[in-house]
C-alpha cells in the first residue's frame, strides 16, 4: 500500500495499478478446483531451465579442481584436494551436523560422502570413505549457544588429521548448488618397485578414482557381497559396478574421471633406482604433511583448505611455542610450511653429487580472481626465492623417516626475528624490495587474506605453489630434466598478470601446491541483468514502481546486461513470466546464498536471447525477448486485459561450461489495458435551479448526475497495484466553441475493495468542484456534481446561448479516452420582469420581459402565464401575448384595492416528452392600486374610451353624409 500511495503522490504518471476482480476470482477458483494439477505443473515448469539441461540432474559433477596434490611421494602419500562440486539444489545441507561436528555416527545424517582408492593400482578395489565435517557457522550460532565461538568449526578443521571433507561455501545457481570442498585423507601407495618405469622423472601415472555419492548414505554402497556399513572406514573389495542402482538414480560420479591426463595423480618413488651409470629418480619432492609432521598451528594439518572466515584463538604447544590468535580473514603464524626432499643425495651411488642439492626453492601465493589465476599483489606479486634449507649438503637417498628433519628445518610463515627460528635460516615471510613486510604479511608471520582479497577484489581462494631449485653438490647448475629439477631454467616458475591463461596454468602445474586457504570465497556469477522497458504505446521505460501500462498482450521485454568476456561463448538472458499461483518472491536479486528459495517462484520460462554488446548501455550490453503469450500452460489463461504479468530475468554464462546464473533482475510489471467503456448517457440527468420571487436562492447549483462503471478500478496488494480509470466531466455552451473542464477524478477514486454503500467524495483542485459518489455495486458508482449557477453566463436572448451540453468521458490508465457521452439541457435561470401600463376596474395591462446582457430588455416568451391577484384575493391567469404584452379584465364589481401580478413559473424547463409543462423561474411580484373610477383621460373629448366611441360614430355619420351626397349628385347629372 505504501508503494501505491507513493505513486499517487507523484501523479497519474506514477499511479498505482489494479487487478480486476474478475481475474482474481477466476484464478482463486482454479486454485481450489485443480490444486493437484497445478502442483504437477509447477514441478514440471520449475525444472525447466536454460542451459543447465532441461531438468536438474542429480548427478554430482566436478565443476573445477582448484588444488590437488597430484604428485605424491610413495612414503608420504596423502590425499589433498580443493574443488567445486555441482549438486542439485538442496541436495546437501551443511547443518546436517552441528558446527564442528562430523557425520560419523550411525545412521548418517548428511547426503554427501566420498570414497577413493586407498592403495592405488596395487589393489584397485581397496577404497576408503571420507565423511563430512561442518565448518560453516550460522549467523545466530554464537547468540544461540553458550560458550560458542564463531571459529569453532574452522578450529576443528585446523586440528584434523583424519579422513574428512568440509564445505566452505554453498553457491546456488539456478537449479544447482556449487559446493566448495576441501578433502584431507591418507593413502597407502606401494612404496617399492623394481620396475624402472615407476622411477620416471616427474613421477609415474597412478590411477585414482574419487567417487562422490549424494542422497541417503546409510545403505548406498556394497562391500563385496554385503552392505558397506556407514561406520566402517575401509572396504577392501569394492566394485564400482555395484553402484548400478545409484547410477540409475543419478546419485554418484567419479569426479577425477574428467581430469586431463596431465592433471591426474603421479607418484614419486621415495628413493632412486640404484644405478651409478643411469640413476633413475622421480625428482625432488615437496613434503605434503601428515598428522603432526610438521607441527603447525593446532599441531596438525591446518595448512590445507584453511578456513579463515572467522579468525582463530591463541594457541601454544611445547613445539610451536605461543601463536597469537587472529581476526577474521587472517591465518595465524606457523599455519603453512615448505620443505623439499631430494633422494638423489650425494653418496656412493651419486659420488659426484649430480643434482643432489635442493636447498633452495621459490614460492608464490596465487589466487582466483573472476575464476582466473592471478598473483596475490599484497603478498607475493612475484615468486619469492628461499635459500639455505638444511641439512646441506644433502645426503638423503630416501624420503622415509624424515619427519623429524622436516619438523626441524621446514620454513614456516613466522617472523624472521622470532628467537625460536634464529637457527633456521629460511622462513616464509614476504617483504618488498626494501625488506619491509608486504601489506598482507603480518609482523608475526600471519597472513591477512582479507586485506589481499579486498585490495585486489579477489574471489577468496588462495594457494601457495612452490618450485624447486636444484644444483650439483659443487653449486653448478643441474641440467637433468629442468622442468622437474630446475623449473626456473625452463621458464616455469611463477605467474604474472601479463601471462595468458594457458601460461599461468602451465607454470602452476609445474610447481607443487602445498598450502591453501579460503576467505569468504564465492564463485563469480554473471552480473544481474536489468529490465528497463516493457513495450507500450508510448515507448516509455518502467516508471518509478517498475511497471508500465500497455495495450499489448504480446509485449517485448528489454533491458541491459553485461556481455561475456569471450564473444565465442556469450552470456544469455533468460526471461520468466510470473505464475500467479506461485508469485515471484521479492528480493531474489539480493538474497545471498539462496537464489532459488523455491523454484516454483521463478515463473514460466518465456525465452532467451544473447546479451549483445551495446555501447549505449550502462552494463555494456542489451537484450530483447518477446512474450508471445503462447507459453503459459493451462490453467494459466495467459495475458488478458484488465490483468497484469510480472517478469524477471537472469543471465546464464557459458564460459565455465556449467551455466552459472546471475541473481534475478529487478521485477518489471505490465498492466494490460484496453479501451474504456463509453458512459451510459441514459443514466444522466441535469437539475436546474430557478428563481424564487425574482431571485435565485443563495448557493444555487446546477446538479449533474449519472452512473459510472469503470473497467479499471483501483487496487493494491503486496506492492502491486493498478490505478483506476479517471472520469472527466466537461460542459460547453452550445453557442460557444470550446469545452469547459468541470472535474477530473484523481487516482483511487473508484476503489475496487470499497464497500457497497460507501459515499466518498473527490474534489478537482483546478475547478474547485466536488463530486459526490455512492458505490451501488461491485464496480458501479452513482455520482452527482454540483455546478455553481454563476458558471452559466452569456445569455443574450438566443436559445443557443441558454442551452448547454454536459459531457462525460472515461480515461483508462494509459490515458486512452472512451467515446464521450452527453446530455443537452436548457439552463434558464433568468426571471421575468413585469410592468403595469394600466390598472383600473375596466382593464389591467402591462408588459413582460427579461433582462439580458446586463440592461438590455427582450420580450418574454409568448404564452408565458401571468398570474393576476385581485384585491379580493381571487386570481386570474393570462398569457403573455406578442411583444410581451399581457392584459386582464377585472371581474365585474371588483372593489378597489391592490392588484398584483407575478409569473409563478416560466417555461424555462419546457414541456416534457408528453407535452406536460415542467415549470421554471418565478418572477418578482409587482402590484398597483386598482382604480374604481375611470381616469380623466377616459372622459369625453379627453381621449378616453367615450371619445373613442364618439369618434367612431362621427366617422360613420360622415360616411353616410358623403354617400347621400354622391347619390344626389348622380341624379342631378342625369337630369
């Protein structure tokens, strides 16, 4: 309602909009009659999605492998992965266990787990299970739980040394959720071999199946001939073919099957194949870390998939010493490490120390920005060279039993000034060229990923890549397989902004990813599109409320969008029209993690169009999609006049291959408007006031009445609303050329929800006139307009100047006028003026006339009745004759006294259809004294009536005398 009132305040251009009661009634009826049909329809419609398959697939699918220790040492074999997994929306819910809790109890509470080959090709049927650990902290967690801390889940993950996975972020996109996942797990690849192929430089390929299983976990898998119990970690006889039932249900996939060959796991043997002449070694190996080897923050494997969103508490142990807690976004000191081992040590098998020394290396923190790798400018814009790793010279011929050495000599992210590390010449402490800490490098060694993310607008995922520097024992260059032993010499170290995507990926793949961290990671989805226009007759954009009125039932909806960075893989805009039975949910453009809320609210998919480059667009692109009004399945009746349709759209990108969607656009509303009905003139009436005793009563008005049944009545509901049609009343004097506006009803005059019997009134601020209304039926109002008598001027005696036409038009919300309806009436409010010319017992006479144009007199209409009241209070009615003359003969024997004359009602109204007199204006009463004796002018020879008789008789006599004289003369002439 507030929005509707705001529109009213801004005038008819921004007025509120209505739903016609008939449409609402129809839809409500259908909802009661066919609920089951609607439910099925909504389910089918909700699953119809652009570019994401026509229905949502339940199969979990690898979206992106972000980090993977795809090269492992046979002795120190650990599974580490960071990746994004696509699952059907709401398939997995992170709160299936409490914060910091694990899904280890029977039965399973969560709908996701992983299994992987534990010992590799040596026993491909040996699988281990990975269960869920919750590290996502709800907003109300701390307030709702005594002694709780926001970092509880993150802290549990930092302490982990077992087989678990955690979900950092759930990103909804259309019908799918994208889960950002980290896995930590043990492996047991065979340590020894006599096969020279196993000692290939750069490692030998090792098949690795990692299956993701969604849905109920309790009886999902078989182990041999029996069920694989949920609480059992390992199965030594697992056959992937046994998942045929799951396959039929689309409940699993092998997420590593889609990795390219060079991305698959390779095993580095922990020693070299003995041969002085042809020593075969896999190459230098970067220690991955397992259990407390080395001791990190919280003692275990904090370095992989570290959750920095909530900060960390203080920590202290005998090995690490005190480590300060951190604010959200910052990893504590000694959270990360690097240590390189080279089994090609200088011994009897390698007496010359060829490529035996790997006591230097490069490292660089890289991050994702818009899903592309970039250097972390606030930390390591360039690779950092670390030297002096101990012990040196290197005499190692195996990587086994090196845990104590690694814990003692690893480089940690600590302060180089910390006394605890003064005997360790290498640390991971990023400085600029002047030796000052980089902006994201904390003085104690902690790393501020929040600073790095915000300064560089990063996605929130970070990983540290390290590359070995290998020399001969004498310090000369190692020339054996430089891409493995000395990547720098092959140009494979580090990335920069000038590199192509392929170059960056090549260099990162040449290194080893040992440490990873997250801070508020999010997959960059496309920018939301904008609806700016819905086709209407005025070609105008949406008004302030986001709506338009249109006569087009098949409108073109258009707007702005951001084009794809890759023209070969364009962004597409998908338009949806609202299902009235499942209205669009407001705020889906700003609803954070859950875009869908309920797919029923998306509406009906109406079409898609490429986002075309448009330099005139604020977003850089534009789109147009027509609603053909043919894609609304029954029982939706499609776009109808007096109804409305709301639209929203999103963008689907195609660069990633997974059809990530934007959030929904703004909502554009089209109110469909046809012409208004012509008012019913048969319901019109005009009542004219008349003079009383020669004058109009005070405040006299001409009353114009009628009935209005507008097609469009005003309504508002939940931010929606249609304004009503306006009624325009005007009049014109028939002798004049122009119309005079009397009143235009404001918005919301005709309220659909007003009760029958309601009697509102509205005023026109220009004319000052007020319209009184009474609601007589659901969409019918009787009305009355009082027009002051002084509005009717200019009468000059011509009937055309006294005749007026009153007209009513209805104007719909698009300002389209109905045909006019009118009534013509004579507005005669001019009284008769009477005068006496004679007033004696023989005759009473005088004149009747009207004043027009001020002081000009015109005779009263012939036939107008003048009532004469005699001294004895008897009366006589006489008609006005030619030239306004009236006269009456007093009754015989009338006594002397006052005689009064008055027009009781002139013919202002004229006769009705049956010829009956309707009455009119009353003149002022005029009186004179009735004289009993004739006046002196009536005496003989004075010009009175006797004189007149004598004159007549004299003329007759003279005529006879003349006639007689003529006869006599004639006779005499004959003689």
